[in-house]
């Protein structure tokens, strides 16, 4: 869900923007900031084999150059104002 959320947020931007994405997902942050270049060098493979969510990673990779993005990780469920708000919105959306 974190990959989808980042992709959708970036996709709705109509012009090039300076963006800060705050996430409690180390998978998302490290994937973008650390692992992505090597996945691409290995033809979208991890060292250990197949890359999960390859379609989402490739879509994110395609949109990254359009924006100036800062990725910030915060610990989940630790009182971060906006992280708490997003969790609340997600929980409220589940019944729908």
C-alpha cells in the first residue's frame, strides 16, 4: 500500500514539484533511496531473485525524474502528527 500511495500522490501532480514524502515504511524509503539503482542494473532483480511489486517500482521509477523529491522516514505509531492522521484515515476507509 505504501508504494501505491506514493505513486498516486506523485501521479496527481500536474507540474514538476518539490515534494517531501514522509513514510513509516523503510521498504519504500530504502527501496527508492538505496536499492533501486542496483535493481535496475540487475534488470529489475534482487540479489536473491525476483523483485516483488516490480510494476509499482517501475512506475515509481518512471515518475521520479519529474519531481525533486525528499524521502523522510518516521517511526510508525510513535506520535508523529501526520503519520497518526494517515493511519486514522486508512482505518476509517477500511469499512468502505
